[in-house]
C-alpha cells in the first residue's frame, strides 16, 4: 500500500508571501469577487480562501486564470508580509501587505443602491 504524503503544514499566518486580490479587483470595479472568481474557473473553496487571504498555495491553472481575466501579472497580486530581506533582494519589487482596517458601516454601504441594501437586510 502506497501512502500519500500530507501536503506541507504552512498556515496562512506563517507565510511571508501572500496573495492579495483586493487592489486588483477594486481597480477593475468587480463588485462581486466571489462570483467573478468562480466564473473564471476557481473552485468555491479556493475562492473563499483567496478572498480571505488564507490561501497558502495556488496552482498554475488558477494563477493563469486570475492573471488573464484581471489583465494583471503575478507581481500585482503577490505581496510581502513581515519579512526581513537583504537590502538588494529581488523580492523588494513586491508590494508590502498593508493591514486592512475594518470598514465602517458608511464605507461598507457606500455606492450600494437602496435595492441592494434592502436585499442585504432581507438576508
């Protein structure tokens, strides 16, 4: 009997290079990121992990789909989180992940129509 090795034990909070889709999705005016990612072929489970910042791996098919459909490069979605690097290291080309402040109710509702707000309240 052949036993499969478990995948690594890397957890999202232990990874220094992470995927952050927020900026690219916002720049493309994508108001429903989950639906968009599922539509381009990313599984529901992967979509949830990607949008929560909990993804510790992404396969080349997913990365290609994201980059093609968002018209971006991997450098646009990979960011650094709390990582000490030598001054001349190539990873300095990546953006640094900024801590996300919680949105106020006003910010969260901004740009939503009355119908959208009513639908949200009905849920």
